[in-house]
């Protein structure tokens, strides 16, 4: 799990199991809402833990500008 500060100065844990469960159950709306609250740096770091097919889902869920920023940091 990746741990980081959120926008309000608190801490959150990007829970890989929870994220994968949302993808498996096709609960992409919940995942989208969760990702909107995350920092692009943290998302990019978290994506290194995922396989290629899951990465594709993430990039489709993110807003275009956010996906572009995550992609730049992910490389």
C-alpha cells in the first residue's frame, strides 16, 4: 500500500486490494471518485504496482488532464 498526504494535509492509504476489487466488480464510479481525491504523484507511484490491463482501466477512468499528468510522472 502507498501512504501519502492528501490535499487537506491528512493521510490516506491507497489500498491496492480495494482498488482491484472495484475493478473486478466493475464499480468504476466508486474508483473514479476515489481517484479524484488522490494526488497525481501518488497515483503515478501506485500504478507501478499494477499489471498492464489494470493500468489501461486507470487511464480510462482518469480525467484527460489528470491522466496526462499521471502519464508524465509514471514513465
